[in-house]
C-alpha cells in the first residue's frame, strides 16, 4: 500500500484533512482488493470530519443564496460577488458569472434525475408540439441525494433539455434576470439559438429545440435542502413568433425567452457548477456522468444503485452496469474536456460500489 504522509497545510486544519483524505483515497487504488473499501471508508470519514469543521467555521449557517450589494456597488465588487454566487445589485438580480467557454447549472439539477439520462423523452416531441398532455406529471419525486427532496411537475426532461436550458441561461450572462412581475423577454432566433448551443441549424434541430423549450416552460420544481424550501414556479417562459413562410419552420423564426429571479436562489455559493461546453454537449448517460462528476471537488465511493436512481436511467437495472462502464470508458478518452475526463474507476469486490477518479483530481 502507498505510504501516507501529510504535512501541515497552509490552508488550515480543514485543508489539511482534505489533503490527507485525498492521499488515503489514492492509496486505495493500490491497496489489496480486500482492503480497498476499508481504505475508502477511512478517506470518506476524513472528508466528513473536514465537512463538519467547515460548516462550524462559517460565520452564518443561513448565508443568503443571493448576495446583496447596494445599487451603487462598484464593478469590482459586483465581479467579485458574481464569481461565487447569484447577486442582487439594488433591484437587479444577476446569475453568477462564468466563462464564455462553459455552461452553468445548479448542482441540484446536475446531481439528480431532473434531466434524465434517457432519450425516450424526445420520442414525445410530436405530442408536445401538437399541444398534447401525454407525459405530464404532478408533484413527482425526483431521484436525489438523501439530504435533498425535489418535487417536479411538468413533462419529463432529458439531457437534451439540460443543454437547451443552460443555453437559455447564457442569454442572462450580462443582463439581470427578469422580476416575477415583469414580462420582459430576451429575443433571439432559432438559428442563433442552435448555434449558441454548439449545433448546426436544421429543420430537425428546430423541431427538437422547440419541443424542449415547451417542456421546460411547463417545468416546476420545489426543493427542500438544509431546512430551507426553494420554489421555482417556472424554469422559463417562452413565446414563438413564426414567420409567414409556407415552410413550417425556418431559422429566422423568432423565439423570446424569460427566466425570472426565482431561479437565482439555486445559484448560491458552492451550489452551482460551470461545465466546459464540450462536456455540456454530451448526451445520454455519458452526458449525465460528465456533468455530475464535474461538480465534485474530490472522489467519493458511491453505490451503483444510487447512481442508477440519480441519473434517471429508467426501471431496467439489468444492463445499467454495462451502460455505466461504456459511458465511463468514453469519458476516459483524451479528447474529453478536462473538467469531466475520467482517469480511472473501479468497482468494489461485491460490485455494489463504484469509485470514479477524474483526471483533475490526480493532476
């Protein structure tokens, strides 16, 4: 087994414990098979202790998700605040700032089955484009970690919808979110929207984007976390202004988007993740895993059954492990963006737990 050695960390006790936990987790990779889970459990225990110390050291456990700045705040103050979280400047509420080469979403979305790792949702595009109600659910419990409860109403969502929604948020990169009582919309065209997604425009893409925007416009979420309730009555609102061409769809067709301030509550400090655009465009289980692991700061052993629940793979468990392995192998490809590239993974001896290590964690 690799020898563990840790010196006093300049970041303090919490950083020292995290460094020791990472060394312990790394040692598990070379430990004897019958010792791996014991070593991993020790690493997790060290991380839990660090988490507890960090929580107790916070000045306020009820820290506001949306930081408050006065209307006359300087550009430097606003920039510094938005690096961490959503920020209110006077009456205006802004999302956090992230790189133009990345896409950002709340961790609670990326670590749940809200945007499921299935393509079956898109088989209902014709139904929703025709105004059908098939597939609508009310107050459905979404798969999440045990410390979060998420209730969802609307049409089921998939990984394509995750990409579409993160693209919608891009339109609010430099402008404030819309107040709940204000009907202000951001206007664009289907051609421009498809390009901003990173896709080529086509009639098929137009149809898929329109169906996705309709699904998202029906979506409502209620979240319970750390003794707090967060209600998002609408992920977004959308209006379509089709041209007068005889063609059913064309790239110049106008669409108008509206994302309101209620969404900002999900972008608190440490509650969101910016994922490199290349990984954000992955679909299916590979897309879900790429975005899920990008939001974690360190490796953690997880039950394979829990991953199955969190990713919304569906009721079929028999082929999940094979699909999981295929997706992880794809993420090991050197062309995978650094934020999501997998260095290694292995299952416990009983096959019930998986330990995934991102390249960034061992760099």
